[in-house]
C-alpha cells in the first residue's frame, strides 16, 4: 500500500494487470500455456499447439508459412 491509506496499487488483480486472462501469462505471449492452437496467418489453417514447441517454429501443413499462436 504505497500511500498507507489502504487503497493499494492502481490496477488491482494479480501483478497489477487488472485481469489480463488468456492462460497463465495472458494472450498469445510466449509461455501462454499448454492449450490453444497455432494458426496460419496466410490461409487460416489451425493445428493444436504442441507443448514445448513455440508456434513460430511450426510450419503450416498446407502452405508452409510459419504459424502464430491464437
């Protein structure tokens, strides 16, 4: 409580993020959790995310483009 008045830091929630959500670290950042999909930004193909392998290291089975996390 920075001001000593019991209000605490602005933003609230864990880590002051105000509830970012979307996995243990939130969103599509590295380490976003085991679930989810890797999506091709070119053709839209979705494949299940494999634990321990970042989506940007996966290639699309249809067109060969690097995948992104969704």
